[in-house]
């Protein structure tokens, strides 16, 4: 854990971009539960982080000592295919401007959350941080993945030139309560949950999933991810990127079987092979997170899925029968 005492965040002015979003809301919850009382939650309705004037105003309003950058424009394979340009621009420009203003305003520590989509398409399994630059990302989400990876370069460059303490984390595929269940932009787990529960409520006997079910993913429960980010902020000050993951690899086909069981969906699952599979495999090497700041994911996939499904049913009573 770097052989140094942990940073006391409770006395700091903390700013969280994306703090009202999926992951951000759980991080804010973790910070407040730990006794952090001065947490500034950045919402898009108040600050458009693609606009420099709004970024400057944010720093003048929040005067952060600790900055967590979680805000992102994200989506599943379909959303990435439809919006490669806007996904690239928004994610790159938000981070570039925020890091520059963090430097100008002498922010004590900046924590940037990247994405597993930055890894090369055929990186050796498990993905080790050292292989991040060994190839091009999977084409359907490459613009998003590269835009986020640019921020790693910026963190390291600013550390080298200005002595800026900026760390960079790479979480696996996140899921859990408060996820995005919009069919136009959701990721695989919320899409499956919604499709199966809606089919069950209509007594439909078939749902359609993209691809052939063979790709694998590593799923990280959102509360675990928030705890990992919190631990890294307190204990890690290195230049190297660090993976946050569960270390478990699950095929999309096996995921569908498990979600169907937990949703009590008994209909057919049709695999539409005209749709892309995305990256063939994803599994992270999580050694460094445990070594550097003592993080290990705690929530088994079955347990996390059950919590996610239960939460969604409470939001949409029509599918809970």
C-alpha cells in the first residue's frame, strides 16, 4: 500500500464529476459514509464540462482539493456505433479541460476513472496494465476507449512536467442498482434484465440478444467499484494505471442463463448473429489493485445480479409480477 499513511479525505473539499450518475452516486455515498462532509456533486444540468467556461466556473465554485473525474458519455455497442464522433469528443474534451484546470488551481489529488474499453482488442488474458498500448481497441468502442486513454497520457505528462498527483483507474464492466436501463444506450446486463422481465410480464416466449453469446466479460458490482476508487484515492499515488475488477470471466451466454434464472424468465433466448459480438474476451489482472491499495472485489455475480434485478423491479412495478 505504498508504505505511507492513508490520505485523510474527511477534511478535504472534494469534487465529483458525474457524482449524480450511476457509479458517481455510489462513490459520493461511500465518501459521505466515511465522514467526508464537503462533497461537491457536479451535474450536467449545472455544468457542461465540454465547455471551458463551465469548467472554469466549476473550479471557482467548488475550489476542490480532491477531484474525482467520473463523468462520461457512455453506452452499449449500439450507442457506440451510432455516436463514435460525439463519444470521442465529449469524453476527451471533458477530461482534458478538467485536468488542465486541476493543474491551474493546484488541486492536491486528481483521480481519473478510465475504461476497460481502452485495452487492445486481442490483449492477452488476463489484461495486464502493461499491455494497454500493445494494439488497437475493439472497433465498435475504439473512439470511446481511446478518448479515455488520452487522459492517462495527460495524467502522466502532467505528473512529469508539473508534479501533479493524478492517478488513473481502469474498472471492468460495471453493473448494479441505478444502472442505465434505456434500451437505446444500456449495457448488456441492464438490457438483458429489462428484456427478460418485460417479456415475462407480457407472457412473451422469446427475447433477442446481440451476437452469438461467445464473448466473455468481467463484471464489477458498482458498490465494489466505488469502494475501490475510494481506497485508491486514500492510498495510491503512482503514475501507473491500475485495473479495478472482480477477476472473474463470464461468457455472455452463461450470463443470459443466469439472468433468466434470477428473473424467472422461462422463454427462449434467440442470438442475433447479424449483430456484433464486440471484444472477444475481457478479464483483468487485478493484482496491482490489491498490492497497491488493498482492493479486492467482494460481491459475487449472482448476488450482485439479484440486487440489480430487485432494484429494477422496485422502479418498474409493472414488471415485478
